[in-house]
C-alpha cells in the first residue's frame, strides 16, 4: 500500500471498524510520516500499525542500472520527459523507526528483511510489537530467532512488492496456503496471512489454515478513503480491458524489485531486461510512473484484484466479518461427524 493508496483515513476507518489499520511509511519523508501519524491519532483511539521498508544490503551495479536506463529512455523522450536520477538510499528507515518509538505505535511491521535483534528489543522496551514479513520458511526461522512477535506470511498471490529478504528469482514464490502450513510446522509464532485475500471467504480460508489474522491490501484500494490514483482505480475496475485480460505478473520493470501488478505494455516490454536494482530503479522510473499513462504506470495488484470494490472500508470490514463467520459455519456443517 506504499506509494499512494495508504492514508490515515483508511487506516483509521479499518481500526474504528474493529480491524487493525496499518499506515505505510515507504517512499514518504520523515516529516510526512510524522504528519500522517498525527492525523491518524486524531482519527482513532484504537490500535494501529506502521510498516517500515528495510534497506537493501548494498547498491546495485551501476552498469546494470545505466544499461536499463538506455533501454527505457525512449519511453521518456517520446513524451517530453526525462528519466529520474537513479540513486541508492535507505528510505530513512532508522528515522522512521525513531518516530514509531516516539509515538509508541502499537505495532511496527518490517518488509524486505528482518531487523537486528537489537532493533526489536528497542521496540519491546517501548511496549511495541514487531512483526516481520516473510515469504519462505527460512525467513520465518530468521525472524523468529531475532525475537519477532508475529510473522506476516506473504504468499505469491500478493500484490505489490515481494517482501522477500533477498530479491532472487524463484525465492519466496510459494502460494499462501502452502506457506502458512509450512511456517506453522517450523515456527510457533502467530501468523498473519497475506496475499490474494479479498473477501470473507478468503479470511475464513486462511484462519482454517492456521493464520491468526488476515492482512488485506488490494481489496481496499478502491475504497474512498484510499489515495489510489484514477488510472490505477480504473485498471482495478476494468480487468478485461487492455493487454492483460485481468492478469497480473511479477516484474522488476518499475522498481528493480519483484512486485506483482496488472499487466500493461511497460511491464510486458521491459520485465525481461530489468535488473535487480532497488531502489535505484524506483527513482529512475518515477517520471514515467507519474505520467498518468496507465501503460507506463505500476498498477500493483494481487491476484484477486477483480474483487476490489469502491465501498467504504468500514462496510467492507463488517461484510467480510459476516462472510467469514458464515463460511466457517458452512464448512463445519459439511464435515463428517
């Protein structure tokens, strides 16, 4: 939900409806995150979480980045644009962590890696729970060993960036139900299921598979409280249009890190030669992604994106809760005595 859709209004609506709203800090300045935390606190007295992106281990090979820049420079010049300046940064994650400590955010979740035990201990000293996004069993074990309080188990169905610790082809590409069962066998932490969940039946399915909670992203992106831009909303609401026929794919074309989005022309033409170079490619492609052209934008979406609706978040929480209870009851009566 980073990069636009996540807002204080959306997180507050979810928390006020009985869910646990999260605010995305990725790509935002520290000042912006502070302002959004203030706004969120003013909108809800209930618990919420803050998600922080951990930095890549090292900068990408500049030669690979420049080669990709040459491959896509025509996309910019044809539209009177200039590509952005690729650069390596850490998304000010340490300063955002300090904000979480200052505001005593109830839960901080981490994506793209596992923080050092000392970081998790700092959170614990302030009464803050630490959740870590994992995409395979080895990552789950690492997070458990570092002292994480819960694991966000992200199946390959999930929209947006893969939360894998390393951006390697083939790693962390397991379906959600299989990954839940594997993680449940190897670690004893609470599991939060993420990926392709977009209604109450999906919530019921992951609870039955051993999850303690369901994390939902794409299905909130058409809500009025979300800041999803108009072309992205249109793509979510018109899955049969364009090149994709409703399909999603993993790609590095927009950010230099594997992420799932609705297939468009840029994804189709440039995924094959996009290097693993995050966040350098985020900055490089920014003018293209901001152009408003849906064929050039990253249209992040999970595999079940066709279920997203333009309905207030509180109504979705209420409906999904009822649907989940109904699905669980239905399954209970279908089982033999």
